C-alpha cells in the first residue's frame, strides 16, 4: 500500500482507467489529428474547462469558435492526468498562438487530496510539459476559481503561489479569482451552477475578464 501511494505524485504522469476518460482522451487525440492546422487557441484543464462545451456553449460559440479555439478539458482531471495527456499525443503537431490552462482544483478537492505545495509543483510541471510540446505558443495560466470552504482557502493559496510562474514573455497570469468573489471574499454564487462549476453568466465573466490579455496575445482578425 505504501508503495502505491508513493507513486502518486501530482507532477508525475498518470492515466485514468475510467471509460469516460479513455474515450474523451481518444476523442481529443482525434480532434488534434483532424484540426491541427486550424487550432489557434486551445483550452486545457478539467471539468470547468470541459463545460465550455455545455454551460458555456453560447459564450464559446460567440467569442471563441470564430477564433479557431478548441477544448482540451476532461472532467475530473488532476495535474498528473493532464501531464499524461500532453505526453500521449493529445497536442502533437499543434502550433496554437495561445494555450489557456486552468488546473489544480481537483488535486485540492478530490481524493487523494494533494497538499497546496504538491499541487503547485504539479501545475509547474504541466507548464513545463506544455512549453516543451508547444515551444512557439504563449500560455495564459489562470488562477483557480473560488470554492466554498474548507477547500477555498487552499485553492487561494495555490493561486497566490502559481501567479509567480508568469514571466510575461511565455507565461501570462490571468486572475479568475477576484471577479468571482465579493469584496469580503465570499463566492458570488450567482455565477456558479453548483459552487464549483460556472453557469453561463459565470462563463461570460471568464471571457470578459480574459479578453484584454487574449486579444493582446492572439489578436482577433
């Protein structure tokens, strides 16, 4: 038992074994093969990113689809799963102008729970893998979204630490914490479907918050 636990580090690649994940991973590899010449902007992450395809669809179709954006979110993913996906063909041959990364909340919130420090290490490794795979791409690293306590304060610590990864040459940081909380720090529940995932209005806030940075890095024609 101790040995299997020792192998589960958030910065080491790990495939998931559930059929949903296997199918989605294979769909994303196929998406890359089919659209690699077209992909200008990619979004990488977990369910919060994948839900651009459902809750956020109206916003995506209006603002991102015309700019040749493609979704690489898989619900439930942790840093170690994204590292595996990067290494296993999902992004092979892509040359997007911008990649948007939001990851880490499932390391904090889902079992086995990672420490803040290990989660940050995992996010750092995801960035390292992305930069190696996509050397000509600019990266928008977003904060995590606010969560309810007791997980909220840990996610906020992660967010404060990963902000330092931005060098404003290759990696650019986007604050997606502040727009979703009131001045007293509590979550704006009207932007969330369930306290974790965004509703359509929440996705509008993401789009509006990130627009100045995205437009700078990948000007819309």
